[in-house]
């Protein structure tokens, strides 16, 4: 669920930045910056998801050590 929310937030955020760019309230440098931030975030999120699905032990240790994840169990 957290991965889905993270992806949704990133898409909404990127959409808002594109809207701002299209209405000429930002420049190309800002848009390229946000594009690569978005791309990096998606790589990180899907890598985490892949490791989780594959059963990587570090994922279970991280979830067990982080109290915020306890509410989703």
C-alpha cells in the first residue's frame, strides 16, 4: 500500500510541475531537475518492491525495525 501511495504521490507531484511549466511559471532547468527526481524515485520504489517480492532478508529486517510499519501488519 505504501508503495502504491508513493507512486501516486510522485505522479501527482510531477503532473503539478508540468502544469506549472506549461503555464510558463517555471523553466526547462526546473523541469529537467524534477524529471530526474521523479525517475530516481521510481527506480528506488520499484527496486524496493522487487526486493520485497523476491524475499530479500533486508526488507523484513527493515520492516521489523521500523515502528511505522507495525500499524500495517
